[in-house]
C-alpha cells in the first residue's frame, strides 16, 4: 500500500543522506509509515535505530512504545517507552493518550482514565483528544 511505499522512500532518504540535519523528522515519518502499513516486525528495530541517533526525541519514544505494544514484549516495556516520552517532553498529549490506550487495551481502566485525563490537560486542539476530554468532563461532573 501507500504507507509501505512511503516507508521505503523514508528508508532510502535516511540511507542516502546520513548527514542531513532534519533526519529526526524522516525517522518519525518512517516509523509512522511502517506502523500504518502494519510492518510490525520491522518497527521495533527501526525505532531503536532512530532513538540511537536521537535519544532525546519524545515522539520517537512514542513510536517505540507503539512498537513494543504491538510485539510480544511485556506491557511494562511499552509503558516505560511512553513514560520516557513524557519525561522528555511533558507537553506532548499524544504520549499521555498512548499510555491511556495501552492501559485500556490491558483492561486497567482506572489507569487509563488517569492518563486520558492527563492528555486532556495538555491539549485543547486535537479533535480525537477533545472528544475524549468532553467525555471525561461529563464523567467528572457526575461525581
């Protein structure tokens, strides 16, 4: 599909231009494309390679968390990756929402509620998060 083709192009760009200053964006795009194309076996080693080049990029840790979440690795490893993203940049709502999704997927609903609430405190701009936040606000107002 299109995302698989995009992943090939990002991989080629990373290979051909090792000194380009904007490579972190390419890594992010590669990981998103791979995840979207369901190239899950390649996702984890690619995320680790990206982080070895950019160890302080929160978005790369979010992608690592997605890779771990979709692997046979323990839940704690994905949670650690999302936690590292939050540690690196506390203002990235996607990291909190990803942690909430991970908790909900594993039926830890109280924990999911906490992380979704944190995501809502960080954003007012994303429609998806806005819908979650409206639902949480209704729930909070009932208590």
